[in-house]
């Protein structure tokens, strides 16, 4: 199962995966907020890439620094 977004805190982890992007129902309680819901894996990957690029751009604009990207994330920016 492809996981596109994972967010964790002291209360646990939430993620966006095939249960979301391959969903047939209209309800979404995923961490993506519905951005990838029912879109299929290819479109969800594109949405997630654009979302991540915006986050990195906003971070650089705010701090003047590049964010650190771990190897597992690097494929999103290739």
C-alpha cells in the first residue's frame, strides 16, 4: 500500500494511502484533507508533490533556508 503523506504526534500517526486515493466513498478523514480522495495513485502523487513543493517554498520564504529532505522524500522532487 503506497503511503503518500504521514503525520505523527504524541496521539499517533495519520496517513494518506491507497485507502484514500483509491476510495469509492465520499467520506474522507485522511490527513490530506480530501486533496487525494478517490483521485487514483498517479493523480494523488502529483497532488502530493505540488503540496510538498509549496510547503518547501513557503518554508524558504519564511526562514531564508532550504528545508532538509530525507532520501525517502527525494523521489517527490526528482
